């Protein structure tokens, strides 16, 4: 707690950042956390709560009264207000209802409106706080009005001025840096007509998929994107900080899915919930392991007559599994980044199969020499070499096709891909190696 006091004493309120406070709070135990939270400036409590990992949110709520929570929500921007209220509802519906009733009507309407969007729609991530002007306003009047709003803390993180007509339809987008080089004595429209720049707005519709919005930000290096309805009426904006959060959440979810772990369960403190979710995937993995074992059981006689097969067998399966995971990871990530188009399937499969085959031949030669010298059996080297080429070919093919197929079926390519791939490479690896050994050596 001393660190928090030192930080707060060393900075003016305008210099304090919620993330810095959150970092300090995360290092405290439960008893210290409650006392430290009382030191956080009331205007920043909401931002600090949203900057902390989800598991801390109930601690924040537990230590604040309804009035304190209401004040925290009031100080947030509309999109953050909605996030805060939704988390509060999940934690304590009764308390959330009490807090909601204390908010002013504008905040209530904005929160209610944002909650109508599904989590994959752009509207769910927008904020209503925008700076607008009419095209016939003089630049000096617009700047004066902006200064008043900014000093009153009514606007934050404003990078663009949105020009609308009388019915609030978006006409132009002007960066504040561009606005400053306009002729202040002329109207916005006069400056636009004299300028060589293009101020046509790049927009998104409130019902657009948020994944498409993320791609817009990445492709056009945007800091903010105005959101309109189907009639072109300006509703709000999405800022880059929200996009960063979405990208991070998607990357985390993808990593968890590849490992067969549920991201929602892992974010929860409950051991049994997370354990149950993991057990589901482990159960599936057990079934696939049994399938691979059944293949091995088919060649019990071969294994008993030649111990070398049991020694070398895991190498074939392991190399196939690793090669397949490499292909799988690359394809899943490229799909997530939108780098693979619908017509790219053949190219991707061809590339991954080619890479796997090249590596297959290289390591097949190495293992053929090692096996022949190790067990003094040249034909054993031939068997493991052929098996490795076959298994790495299969690994590259299925490592690319599994996520592409799941994507086509509208299923997250990361979900279940690893389990399916491991099963394929284990079964093919064991079957090809033991089958070839039976045919050639016995």
C-alpha cells in the first residue's frame, strides 16, 4: 500500500493513469487491497476496476457502496459504462439494479442502447461521445467549442472532428491536426473546398461484424472509426484502445482453444469449473490415445519379435505431431489475421505439404542412417525413413486442411484442431511404421 501512496503523492490527478494504479493493486493481498482501494481517486475507480483482471472485479464491488459504484460508472465513457454494468450484473444483479437506478437518464439510455447489440456487432464496442460540427460553422467557433468541452472533461481521446448535416448524417471526417491548419475565419465547408485533401469518411455500420472492424483498423492504420446506421446517421465511434483489447482477447482465446482449454472457465476463480472444462478435452484426448493404442495392438507380434521397433516407434509419431502442429499453428493464425482468402486453400495446402515433405526427406535420411548404425539393420533404416516421409506428408496435409475445413463450416479453427491432428499423426505414424516393418522385415 505504501507504493500506491507514494505514487499518488508523486503525481497530480491529471498525471495519474488507471493502469499504473491497477499494476500496484495486483501486487497486494486481500486485506491490503481493500484499504488501498479507498485511496484511489473516486473519479478513477471505474477505470481502475476495468484495468484490473476480471477476478478482482468482485473485490472492487465488495468494497464500494452503491453511491460509490454509481459515481464510478458516471465518470466512464459510454462503452466502458456498459462493460462495467454488465460485469456488475453478472456478479450481483440486485446491486447492479440499484446502481443503474441512480444514474442519470442519458447514461441509462446509452447503456440500454449498447446492451441491445450482440457481442460480435460493432455497435457493442462503440462509444457515443463524439465531437461534431456542421459544415457551415466557422473553424474558430468549432475550436472554441471544443476547448470548452475538453476543459469541462466532456470529451476524451478526441482525434477527429466529424462533420454532419442537419439530420446528423456523417459527411466528412477531419483530423484535429488538419483542422489546425485551416483558415480559422472561414467555414468548415469553405476550407474543405479549398483543400487538396480528401475528407470523405471511412465508416462502419453498427451491425457490422467486429472482426471486420478490427481488420479495418489494421489495414488502414486507424486510430478511430465513426459508426453509422444503415441510413448514414452518425451514432458513435470505436477507438483503437478498444480494438487492442479485442485483438488481445482473440489471441488469448485462440491460444487456449489450441490447447483445449476454455478461456471463460480459466478467467473464473473456480477450480472445479476450470477443471471440468479441461477434463472434457482430456477425455476426448484419452479416446484418441486409445485409438492409437489399438493400432499398436494390431502389431503385437512384430513388436515382440523386434525390440528395435518399440524403441524407434515414438520418434515417427513425435516428428509427425510436431510437423503437423507447425502447419496447424501457421494456418490458424493466418486465418485469424485474415491473410487467407477463400481461394487460397489449394495454395496453403500445397505450401504446407511441400514444407513437410522436404523436412520429411531430410529427417528420414538422418534417421535411416542412425537406425541402420544403431541396430546394424540397413532395412530398418529404410522402414523408418519411408514411415517418416509418409507421416510428415500426412501431418502437413491435415495440419493445413483441418483448420481450413473448420473455418468453412463456421467453426473456430482453433477448437479441437490439435486433438484431431494428434490422432491422425499418431495413428498414421504407428500404422505406417509397424505395417512397413511387418511387410519388409518379418
